[in-house]
C-alpha cells in the first residue's frame, strides 16, 4: 500500500474540520482537534466510485488517493466512500472497474462527527466501536481518548487487519478484533460508551450487558422501511432507554458472517385490484423522514421500493411479504394503484393523518427502550402512543 505523506493533506484536513464545524456536526473543540489530527486518506488509500455502464448496470471504479489528486480531494469532502466490495460477488470488468455489492465504507464525516458528539465521551472513558471498517473512526476515538481506551470489532477479518496496519502508519496501536459485534466484545468487559457503525434490527442484549451503569449507546436501529440513530443510556444492566436523534443517516446492516449478506425473498406480487385518488403522495413519503419512521412502526413487515413500469413510469411501492402492494407515481397524479388482499395505502393515509394531527413530530420526539430480553419499545413522547418493535 502506498499512501501520501501526511503533509500532502494538511490543508485538506483543515478544510474538512471547518466544513464540519460550519455544518454544526463538530460542536466541541475536543472533536475539532481530533478530526484535525487524523488524516482520512491514510484510512482510505483507495475507494470505489459508482458508475453505470452502457447496459445500465451499476459498477465501481477504484480510485487511488496516492496517484489521483481528485480522488485525494474527494476523501476530504463530506462524502461517504465505498471502500470494500464483497469478494464473492465482485468481478473485475475492466482495468480499474469491478461489479459487486459494497460491504464497507468510510462513513459520511458529518454523520460520524454528529454521532461522536452524541456519544458525550469524557477523558478516561473506555469505548467500544462496532464496525471497524477502514479504522478512521477508531483513529478519531484514539485521538480523543487515547489508544488504550478504544476497542473496535468488525465481522470481516481482512478489514480488521487493514485497519490495524493503517493505524500503525499514524503510530496508533489499539484493540481491534474480528468477530460478530452483535455479540459484544469477546472479552465480555464493560464500556462507558458503545458506538455502532452498522445497523441492527434492535439493540443487542450483549451491548446492554457490556455498558457500564449510566453508560451511553449510539447506534442505528433498522425498523424495516426506515430506522434511525438512537442515543440510549443504560441505567442498569436491565434496560437501555433514550430516543431517536435528529442526526439522520443510515448504515449498512450488521451481518453475522463476513461473507454472507442478508437478502430478502421477493414475494409473488398479487394481481392489480384498482386505482383511486390519495391524500399522501410519493413526495410526502420521500421528503418526510420522521413520517417514514412512523410508517415503519405501523407496518413492520413492509418494504418500500421503487417500481419501474414498462412505460418508464417510476413509482414508490409499498409491499408486504404476502404479495400485496400499493404504489403511487413519483411524478404525476396523486393516485394509488394497488393489488392483493390488504389495501395497504389506507394504512399509509391513517399514519399520515396521525403524524399531521400530532404536529409532524421529528424523530427525536420518539423514545426507544430495550431490555435484554423481549421486544424493544418505541413511543411518541408527548402522546405516549407506543409500538413494540
Ligand atoms: C459503514 S462501515 C464502518 C465504517 C467505519 N466505522 C469507518 O470508520 O470506516 C460498516 C462496517 O460494519 C461491519 N460489520 C457488519 N456487520 C458487522 C458485525 N456483525 N459486527 C461487526 N462489524 C460488522 C462491516 O464489515 C463494515 O466494515
């Protein structure tokens, strides 16, 4: 691996810190200092740019930061960069071009900064990160707290090894291990803070057990259609309680096996049943993140996908595992076309009415609680309306 000397990126690093501060993602001088001291390009020596080939198929062009000034500059922009493709599906299609499914990325720096600020670390705190990836976030934590207090785990041993080497390049040696972070850290020790950069369907029991009393967990909870970042405190070993945060951003799902990716079986779609006008358009669903969170709570088994008709019309489609579906065009009349036993869109309209009657609460108006056993709970803080998830 050849990386540029740190000096080569000094001005880029400063510009990134300024941008993240102006955006309000970095809120404290301590995190500004940490971001200013860690060169992101060391952790992202190459990344994959998405492009579409002449057959309309998505592929990935590898960009090396040591030899390509634009690629280096991109590393210091506030962008998520794909850094790994699944080796079992990735195929080289050209000199620097691969097909395949992304399996790791260097997270959007403003999202990372917002989550680190939400973690409210203090000197002396021991932190566990789930999802080492490139090692950049682990390096930031080390810069803020000291290498002996930071632990990180990734399901992919190759990523852990690469991250270890990159940390060594900036003379940091911290505790990295390979394994399924959903089971916590293998030694079973407790931490003051846990931060996860892969999403989980609910906060795993092991994280609650491995958080010290009054410790904090910041993680992305995936609820189907939508999900979001939660900030929880663990008052004792029994319960993690808190709320969704306004720091919006989503992560790739946690997987239990480095080489295996969760896939969802597509149902056999029901025949079309009818079309009628609707009060909730695709634009309403697309542009209101907290409303999608409510939809996810109301329709836990549903999926939201884009449907492309033979005539090229794009629609937003809601579908259930039983094959029922309802779709409304992304551009065009406020109508819904549906099929199957369940007229799904009625439930979308009911959820829309509730969310509007409740004065369009943002996601931080929703609490989240999880005990090590059983379902997690989400509730709307001011009305107390609740869902088990
Ligand atoms: C968005 S990347 C993490 C970015 C990383 N924090 C960084 O600074 O580059 C998500 C990572 O989660 C890892 N991951 C997925 N499932 C996991 C699991 N069960 N336990 C630990 N890591 C997991 C992936 O391999 C991937 O590297």
